[in-house]
């Protein structure tokens, strides 16, 4: 491959990954073209991109970026996966696909998360984290729980006070009626 073509490939890869903060490097194993196409279609449904890369070109393209650690020890035929809702969503989907019989040989090798290198075991751990939407759901539940607890405590104390006032008013009215009847 000529230097001009390599430079074009490096520039293309840089432009594709310009705004990407997290990637996972995967091995396609011995997947044939048909299985690889099925894999890409499956990932595309989840808004995940997959691109086969030459290791040396990927290293050149990602040098001086937060994604560089993913390619430090890259060997063999690899592909880069990025996208999805967040890195957890990406890791969950790739981890799930490792267990699918149709994609036997597909495996996560490493990755980069916030400028740090992820090993294959780290990718599995990230896949167990809650996704962004799950985290937001948990957070909103915790916030509304606090609000309902405070509301219940205020209403409880207020209800108790209102009951005591009502009882006292009734006592005073009875005492007033009893005094008026005696006169």
C-alpha cells in the first residue's frame, strides 16, 4: 500500500473517530463475509459502528488521543466498535454477541474508556454496569423517594396538628353551647 493511500486511510479513521470518547477493539475470529455482514447489521440496529482496521494505521490515527491506549498491544486482525447510547450499552451488546452461536469466534479484546485502557475482563465488568437510561431512572427514583418521604412527614405532622386544632375547636364550641344553655 502506498504512503498516500495509508495517509488517506489514517485521515478517514481520524475523522470517523473525532468525537468518539470510548471504543472497544474486537476480534472477528474466523467469521466469513456473510457472518460479518450479519454482525454489522445487528450492531447497526443498536447504532453501533464496526470497522476493520490495520493495527499500525489505527495506532497512527489514534496517537495523541484518548483512544490511543486501546491500540497499545493490538495484534492480529481487529475491528473497532463504537457508538450506542453510551459505552455501557456498547459493552453490553458486544458481550451479548460473544455468546451468540452464529458469531462464534467473535470476542472483545480490549478498549479505551476515558483515556484508560480496558482489558477483555474490564469490558465484561463494564457490561454489567447500568446504562445511562438505567442510571437516570435510578436517580429519579431516589429523588422522588426523598420528596415523597418529606411530603409524608410534613403532611403527617400537619394532619396531626389539624386534628388537634379541630378537637380543641369542638371542645370550645361544646363549652360555649353548655354555657349558653345554662344561662
